[in-house]
């Protein structure tokens, strides 16, 4: 069934020893995007994977790859992640002093720019940048680890960003990431999010197609 809600499957939550199979299981289950979490051990206290793994994902990908850069000074790696196959590249406002330059670089590499805020970062920090991006990612857990509990206070920020994007004459996606399951997805949709990232819940599901439908509210 068609829906305006997009589901982005966070590969951090998949069985990494079967990466290709997991990418295909997610795609066959109807996910819209593949979410690729890049962590540098500095911006967040964890290290995940980088460009060579993204290239491996790209070999199997039939849907857009949504790259979430949790790295300090993201401008250094924009080009490489765009070349490796990212359709969306999201960076953190807390990780750079030159957000407009990062946005320009992402666009000039042919990808869609996204900007993200951690749970404790106010929407005011990105308010003026919203018209320049294609996606705003509101983190609903502290970035760095999969499998954490959803932080309900972040929903207020989703509504605030939705009020901002509704005033624009272009489409800006509102993405949420962390602790998304069938129940928290409903709260996020109600607050105005339209791209829902899910790792642990989706990949842990015995019937992923059904879980995708539940996240979309179908
Ligand atoms: C956390 C990552 C998320 C994470 C979501 O830093 O950005 O994408 O994989 O995983 P779950 O759905 O397990 O919270
Ligand atoms: Zn993520």
C-alpha cells in the first residue's frame, strides 16, 4: 500500500555477518531507504563502519542510501560518502562550525543534505538552516548506539521543526532516529515526522514486511 511515510532501515541493527542478505531482506520487506550510520569514536563514543562497507551495501541497494554522519568536521568526508553511493547525507550541527559550507558541499556532490540535532540540542540551533536542507533529523536517542529507549521529550522538537517546514514552499523531510518501533512510530508520525529510521525493531522482527507496515501506520 502507498504511504507518504518513509521507513529507513538502520543497518547498524542487522546481522552484519550477512550484510548483503540483510539488505535484501529489508528491501523485499518494503523499506524505502537504507540508513547507514557512520561513527568516528570522537563525535560519539563508538566506531561503526565507513566507505568500504558502504560500497558493499551499494552493490545490493535498490533503494536510496541515507547516510548519517556522526563524525567531527563532516566536510572532510562528504565527497567520499557521496561517491560511495549516498543519496542523502546528514551531518550534526554539533560537529561543525561551517554548516552552510557542509550543506553546499553535499549538494554539489549530487546528494540531498540533511542536518541533525542530538536530543539535548535546541531547534533554535538549526532554525535558520532549515530552508537550505532537504531533511532535518531529530535524534530520539543519544547518537552512538542502537537498541536504546526512545526519549519522549524529543517529540516537541519534531513538532517545532514541522511548524517551520510547513511554512516553506519546498519539501523538507523530518526524520527521527532511535528507539523507533510500532508504538513510538505512531507518536512520531503524529508529531509530524515522515522518515522513520528503525534498526533493532525492524531487523529483530520475524515478519519484517508487517513491521514496516506498522511503522507506516498501515
Ligand atoms: C544511533 C543510530 C541509529 C540506530 C537506531 O546512533 O543513529 O540509527 O542504529 O537503532 P535502533 O532502531 O536500534 O534504536
Ligand atoms: Zn542513525
